[in-house]
C-alpha cells in the first residue's frame, strides 16, 4: 500500500485521533474498540506510510499535510462557491 491509497474508515479514524495526541488506549475507548484492534490498525498505518514508529508516522503525516497546505492557492484567489475545506 502507498500513501496515495485511501485508508479504510477505522484506520482513518485511528490516525485522526493519533494526530490529536491520543494514546492507543484512548483511541480504543473513543472508538469503542479493543486496544489490541487499535494496535493492529496502528501497525497497518506504519506499513501504509513505510515507517517504524509513531513519531515517524506523525512526522510524515504532518509533513504531507503541511506540503498539501502550501500547495493550495492563496485564499484571496479561491472561488468561495467551489472551495470545500476538508
């Protein structure tokens, strides 16, 4: 899997919560899943981005988010009727 392939819904939810600084245990509680299941998702996220630790994962994802933001047009040049903030 590469970083262009969309993540399954639960992995995406897990990543979002990790980006908010939550631990695997907190993610499990928030999503109503077992800590083991969240650990499996985290390992899948490592494989997806080709990293070996949470620090690398978060660094890579934040880096891509910043890169994507810097590639967006200046807000003054955006047609507000067609622009959707994700």
